[in-house]
């Protein structure tokens, strides 16, 4: 039972941190064209996203809970794959519409 709870905690944390990381990346990319200092915006965004993500993964692995860490990593990567598959068809439709 404890193993199941650790896996569930890791997966949930991984998906949530994936949502934060890639959501913040999306917002940053949208604001780059409007920013007067795009390099600074990208750098600050990167530092914040990495710090929060590494902090969450640190707390997942803290105390020797490797299974939570790896479940979190699977959740994080799984969220990325989900977003790629969700966004990719819309982008392809727009490109096909421009060509035809």
C-alpha cells in the first residue's frame, strides 16, 4: 500500500510540475515579442522554472524515496508528451491551411 501511495504522490507531483513548467514556458514565449527586454525575460523565466522544478524533484527524492522521484519524472515527461500530441495537430492543420 505504501508503494502505491508513493507512486501516486510522485505521478501527481510530476504532472503538476510539468503543467507549471511547460505552462510558464508557453506564457513566456507568448510575451517575448511584446517585451522590451526579451533576453532578460527568458533568462528570469528559465531560472524560476528550473528552480521550482528542481525543488519539487528534490522533495520527491528526499528521504531516499527513489520510486517517488521516478514516478514524478514519468509524470513530468508524460505531461510533455501529452502537450506535444495535443498541440501538434492544431499546428499541422494551420500549416496545411496556409499551403492549400
